[in-house]
């Protein structure tokens, strides 16, 4: 124990006087030799042992620091929960003819249980039935897979994947909750593992409205393409600023120090380009999800492909459906009428409690 006391912090503080980092290292090695000295070991072996112990100590300190501070900003410390619900790879049964040579557009839609969920997904899903070569990835913020979503996806006749990935609890306690990040991150992993390199990734929230002409514009994206999004922010629009068919900046009512001031529905990414990047991610930082994601793609302004007639037309809108409270209904007088099975179905859809 007397030997080990030499390495207690209060003992080391006595040596806290001006000296070079090399001298400090030499003193540490000399002390380590005394602690780990074994008569049948050479000096060289004892020094090597001391270096190994010191390296292990540094590794433990750094590991704990990453654990305490949460690693990179917006990156979770613990593994995220991701559950595969169901999938169907098929031609769009609503389209008479689909050209198999067309690149697939992987549309990612995050959602969460609320009274409007099924209504929003039904409206958006029926829009997607009019588009060729679509694979719809619906990822819900949940530990379990919601049967109404699976039923809807089967009924629409689209090629689809249904995932569930709940937001880590630590982020639900933040002042500004980063909604949809866990869902999109799960979908990103699925696309990186299963997406065709010629395909295109597009994030489309369930409360967005879209003109199907936009899908034709984004389908041949080679890197990252961009366009305006309407009904958003103080300017009622979020758009790239274009000069000579080149993006030179952004027109957005909430700059917030972002390099890429865009809405989630305002860009698409080529899957092959996506897969070439070392670490693609989306941070759990509310308002900076798009910026963090695009930065992880090592994207430069000169690489952005301009769509929507030079970013002069709006083909997608950030609409918002009025929120409805989740009510508990009294049905004492309706046990023998249609209202009872009607409300049972509403409850399954998450419309009421």
C-alpha cells in the first residue's frame, strides 16, 4: 500500500512545478518501475509493463469521459432499439406499367401514435400510389409495431418496409424534443444495408403535401438535389439561393448557425453517394437534424443539384394538421349499437383512449 500511495492525486500535486512534459513522463516511468519491479525482469520489460499500465489508465479515463459527456453532439451513448415489423418488395399494383430500369425512390416517413396518425399516413400513402418505383419506409416512434400501419401498408399495394424505433428516453426530457430522429436513423440503416445504389433517398413527413411531379425531378439525383419547401418559417418558404444554376446560399427564416438551412422535405440523396461516406448520421439536436445529416455527407455547395426549375417553383409543402386531443368516450348507452364497434376501431387507430 505504501508503494501505491505514490500515485494518489494528492501525492502527485507536490510535483506540480515548472518542468517539461518529458521530465514528467520520466518521473512517472521511474515511479512505475518501483511499483512493478520484479527481480527476474529486465529494466526494459519493466518499462514496457509501466507503459502498458499507463495506456490502460488513459483508455479508461477517455472511455468514461465519452460515456459521461455523451460522445459526439447529438449521438446517443447507448445502442438504439430498432425493430423490423414487416416488408413487401413488389411492383406498385396501382400502376399499369412500371419500368424496372427506373431508379427506386426510398421515401422515409417517420410517425408516432396520435389521433391523426392513420389519417395522415392514409392521405400520404394514397399520393404515393400514383408514383412509379417507390419503396415506402414507415418508421414509427414506438417499441412495438402498430397493426393499423401494417394493415394500411398491405392495403395500399406499395413496396414498403415497416420499422419501429423509439426515441431514447434521455431526449424526451429535453426542452426541445428532436422528434423523428430515431425513426429516420433506423430507416437510414435499413437503406444503407438494403437500398439499391442507383436509388434515391427522400425524407417525407406524414404531415407534408407533395406534388407528384417532384418525384420525377429527384429520381435521377447523382449526389444531393435540392428545391424550395413552402409554408414554413417566417418567410413562408425555405429555399436554396441560386445563381447561374449554382447554390450559393440559403433563404430561410431560421439560420441558427446552420451551414445547410433546409427543411427535411427539401432535398434528396443518391444511395450510391450515401454509401460512399464514412459515417452517415443524423444528430438528436432539434432544429439541426437536416444540417447534421448533410454535413455527415461531406457535401459542398458546388455539389448540390438544383431542381424545381432553378428553385423557382414549390412542389412540396410543410402543412400541419390541427392536433386533436385523445379523448375517453362514454359508451354506456351504446353497447348494443354500431357506436361500440366504431369506437373500438377508433381506439385501434389511436384516435381515442
